């Protein structure tokens, strides 16, 4: 099994400069490995060589690998840990009725509802979307106490073009006029009031994710009507408890989308460790939320499985080469073939470090940034 060291057997120093170049040495190396593998495997593979005298020659020829060169680069090398995630619309929320009635219409599933738009209709009267962080908990009308919900109502009316004063927390005559003008534009009864259940406040425009009741159903106060989401998509990942160190808000990650599209994302939230049961087995997971840096990369996707690469280890100011540049000098030592200015090569032992992104950190005597090493052509 000394085929790897044919140069030594021929009386040549294996670390000396070779005018023959890498091709002949690689042929011997590959042929030696092939013969060794066949001896170990025995059986059918060995029988085929015995039955075909030209098989060894063919193995040597087909095993010949065309080579090129790659540069020894100096810089930062980052490792990644892969995890599976789910791409879906964010901020899913159940929408319940604030008043009772017969469901006569609903915004189509998958459609977007913007400020002032109808989410669903009870007794043929629209329930409308307004913007605000606070949920509606009371009717809006003349004489009501001041409150932050009045402020967000007036801000929405101003955005719709019906309120021409500076929004505040007081329900004034100007607020009543604005509501009346909006009701006229909608074609509904002009009362200057908004009854509880006639409007829904949400942080922004929404997408209808699902209809939870059918048209014609009787809906009572508090009954679930719709499932809505934000218009933005997020990636949700459940990391193992042992991997929670990877989840840091603000860290950039790689995201592999269906079809081979590669993009990046940023960790926006890390939840608390949570026990989860799957097929009777309990485990503790850490929920992680990721926002895509380029949302258009997933514009054609709704719910999809994705692969997420979290930075796991980073080495700065190190030398690295493509992993394919490594050659086995013996059973314990790796090396690379450094190309000299005259085109000859020299095998140089190296110490390997971090493997990441198809590259490997190397160090050793004679290993310098900018030098070329031999690699097989893909």
C-alpha cells in the first residue's frame, strides 16, 4: 500500500520541486488509491479486474484529473450551522366579531385589505380596517371621554382625507364631521358615530389568510370570523436548545429558498425556550424569527420550507484555500501543492483549521497569501 509514495520509491524527495507538474503525481496517487480500494473491497470489483486485463489501465486513464490553480487567500473565514425553517406571512392573528349579525360577505382569502377597506360584512354593513395599536373596545361618538383610541381614529381619518385638524385624544365636532363625510363616501347611513364592532384597528394593512365561517352564518360578538396576517413574510426556525447560542438578534443569516434561490435575512426576534412534543417525544426548542433582507426574493412564495445558515464560528485574518486543494501526504498529514514561478510544484505540509463555505484554513512553513496551489478542475 505504498503507492502514495511512488516518488520516494523512485529515489526522489517527495518535497522537492517537480518539473513534471502535478498531473503525473496525481495519476499515481489516484491509481494507488483505486488499487488499494479494490484490494480491500475484494469480491466483484477484484474479479472484474482479473477478467479484464485492460481494466487497470482504464481506471488510471479515467482517474486522471485535470487541474487548475487557486490562490491562497487571507481574510475572514466564517462557518455556518444549517437549520430548517418555514417561510410564511408574519403576525398571524384571529379576527373576532365585535358585534353580532349575519355574515353577508367577506374579503377574498389571499387578498390585501388597506386602510379604510372592508374586512367582512355583517347584515350587509362593512366592518372596516383602521390603523392603530389599540383594539377597539367602545363606540365612537359625541360626548365620549377622551382617550388614545380617539387619537388613532383621527389619525386614520386624516390619512383617508376626511380629518383636517391636528389629531388629538378628544372626540370633537370635527371628528363627528369627518366620520359623517367618510360614511357618505362609503354609502352607509350618516350618523357621525362608529358603533362598537364597525371598525377594527390593526398596526397596518393586512392580508386575509383564511375565512373561518361561511357566508350566511350567524356570527355572535366574539365569534371568530377571519384569520389575517401582515403583508410581510418571515422565516420561523425552531433551534435545538443546544444551538441557542446561534440565535442573536441582529445577526445576518443565509436563506436557501425553493428552486435554489439564495438570499439573506436578519434575526429579528428570539423567543424563550419552549417545550414541544412531536410524535410523543418531548424536546425543548428556541423559536427564532428572521426577516428577509430582500422581500422580493420570496415574492412568488407563500408558505415554504427553507434552509437557514446561522454563523457558528469565525476566524479572522487567516489563510485559506479551496478544500479540494488538500492532498494526503500520509495517513496523518495533509498538504497542498504550491506552484512556483516557473510552473513547477512543491508539496508542502499544512495544519488545517476551520472548514467553512468550501474553504479550509491552513498554516505552515512556506504558506503565504497570494501564492497559487493546485486544485482539480470541476
